[in-house]
C-alpha cells in the first residue's frame, strides 16, 4: 500500500490497483506538486466543506466517475454538479469493494461560500478511519483536541494517523502531540500546516514532541509517499 501526501490535508491511498483520495485541494494550493488532472481515484472523501478541502473534488469525481463520500449536506451540494455522491454521517461505515470507511467526529466548522459571499452550512465536519489491505489509516480532518480521541484509539488499531498541526484554525503541535498519544497510532504524520501564513509551523518541532512520548513521527513533503 502507498499513501501519498499531496500537500495541506490531501492524502491518496493506493493498493491493489484501487485508490481513494481525501480532501483533494490541489488547484490553487501553493505547495501542491500534483495537478488535479493527473489524479486517478475510485473514491473521493471529504472531511468538510471548506474550500481548502473540497478543492478539486467535483472535477476529479466527474472525470474518474469516482463517488464523493461526505456528510449528507455536502454530498447533496456537490451532487448538483452531476458528480456521483454518497452521503453518510458520524459513526457510520461505508463499504467499497476494496476498503471500509468509517466516519468519525471532528471539532471544527463546515461551509461553502455562497453567491453573496456568505457561508452556506455544509453539515458537521468529520474525520475518516479507512481500513484497506489489512491496514487502518486515520485522517482526522480539521479538528481541535477532544477527549473521545482516547476512545478512537482504544477501539481501533491505527497504523497511520494524519493530524493537523497548523494551529489558528485547528489544533497546534502541542495539542496534536497529546492527540497522538491518545490515538496510539504506529506512525503519526502532520498535515494542515505551512500552506498559508496563519498556519506556519516547523514539523520537526512536532516530531520532537512525539519523540518525547516515544511516538514515531514522519514528515512527508508534498508529493512524497509512505509505503506500508
């Protein structure tokens, strides 16, 4: 299995000739090295409705005939583009031919910008637990630290956890290190940092916080992949 980081909060998981992509914000992402036109995916997963996560979801979905998996409000909104969608909600599982996807909570907000420039509510934000080829990957979405991360770590044997560290809009490195301790993932990868000035972070400082807790961390540059 290969997990490729495309920058910001976008990861792509590929194995056995099948692939899914989470939060494909590529066009307009100053750190992305891949173009949306290059992405081949069987499913598109969205954690919430903000533009730096929805990104190229509809374009990829339409070109690849890949269903968009998201909360019902966001799925219905993107379905107006003609893209195939699957609406689901927290605690639910969606089973594909090659992966099981469970939606878990995240503490954040979720909206798209309407024609008048005001936000349109897009349901609650989420994270995804993805079971594929005998591995479990957690994408936490945009979130603060919350106590039920302990429960998620107790219920699931997580191989890789992707945690936001940017601060300002999500938890910062200190809270993310606590989250990593609670989730008990074998490998922790930081995301959602350095794309914009308010979320500037040194990921090596985060790895040092993890090392203090005897947790293995891995920094992925945009375009770099982790093989499991």
